[in-house]
């Protein structure tokens, strides 16, 4: 049975790649303009979850969207959020290249960094 990143790389389509590229660009522009990039960040993660064909992940993202939005808003005050753009770009590149091992490594790293950022934020508030 393929892993989540395996499904992402196997099920990538031009339409999904376009959605990922557009969400990365929208996230970057919104952050550079002082916004939070919430819609673009949500679209990026939703597109990956759909490509992974992972209904549990889709449900979790949906249920946690409000919490994630709050974390992102706080993150803008405490961390370099443009790092998140770089993380998204690296994940996109691995998915585009169908590099399952690299995609898995980057997705795990992104989740850990998000956890670490959230921990840092909670300790700082």
C-alpha cells in the first residue's frame, strides 16, 4: 500500500500541480503584503491531501482549519513565515518530480517544523 507521499507523487496531475504552484505564489504574495496567507496555505494542504487520496487527512485538515488559521496568524508575529513558502516549494518540487522518498522526508519535516513553530509561539505568548 503506497504511503501518503507515494500517493501524492503517483496521483499528481497537471491540475493539482497548477493548484499547488498557484497556492505557493499566492502565499508568498500575501505574506509579502503583510497578510497571513491563510487561504493559500489551506489550498496547498488540501490539494496534497486530495492527491494522497487520504480521506482521514482531508477530514483532519477540515476539522482543524480554524486552529491552523489561528496558529498561522500567531506565527506571523513570531517566526519567519517566508520559510513556510520555501518548505511548500520544496514539497512541490519533490511531488512534481515524482520523488516519493524526498516528498515523504519533506512532508515529515514540514509537519515537525509546524509543530516546533507552534510550540515556540505558545511559549512566547
